[in-house]
C-alpha cells in the first residue's frame, strides 16, 4: 500500500527533474539556407529571399545599380523564385513598390497582371496570377526614372507547400 501512495510523489519528482534538465539540454535543427531555389519558403514576401536586383531584361543577372539604401536607382528586375516545375507556386501574388514615376511592370511567366500607380504617394500596387507551373517567378520595372523602393511581392493567401514534413 505504501508504494501506491508514493507513486504520485515519485511521478511529480520525475517531472520536476525533466523540467529542470530541459532548460539545459541544447536542441538543434537543420534548416535550408534562404535562397530562391529551395522549396521551403521562409518569407511571405519573396523579395526578402530573392536574388540581387538585376537588369529589367535579365532579372537574374544581379547588375542593377543600387543607391546607398540598397534599392535600385534605375530600371530593374528581380528573380524571386525558381520553381523547378513544382505546383507550390500557383495562385495570385500581390506586389507593391514606391516609384517616382508611373513605371511599367512586367512579370515573367505570369498572367492577368494588373496594377495601378497612386500619383500622390508614388505607390504602385497590383497582382499577377500564376495558373500554370512557372519555371521562374520574376518581375521587372521599366520606365522608372530613377528606380523604385520598398518593393514587395507577396505569396498567395491560400499558399500550401507540398514539401513533405
């Protein structure tokens, strides 16, 4: 009978020891580096994991001239993701940028591109849909007259990865 009475106390002591040890046991994980060609997407804003800003004709070339703040000061393009034929990237993306001039926006591989420019704020907002698996996702801004700042390109709201967990 004494053993059955001691069991809850013994369990409580074991839990206390585990909690105390858990604070001192290091735990590690292995994560991919942040790149445009991995299937795991770290940011909903793809600009945060894109390649360096490139030319408008070849967004992947990394040759756009940048200002001291890191934003392009000329027409530019940016390679946001290389998809390797994976359907994870389908859907409607939204984007924005602050430009001094009503720039022309083009999206490689996308369709139904729509955007507008606010003359008061210089903010370009828009969306583009990828309904077929693209080989890459890239966007270019031309006729910018000194580039754009605060560029964002946000994943679809219904994004779900097919990466096995």
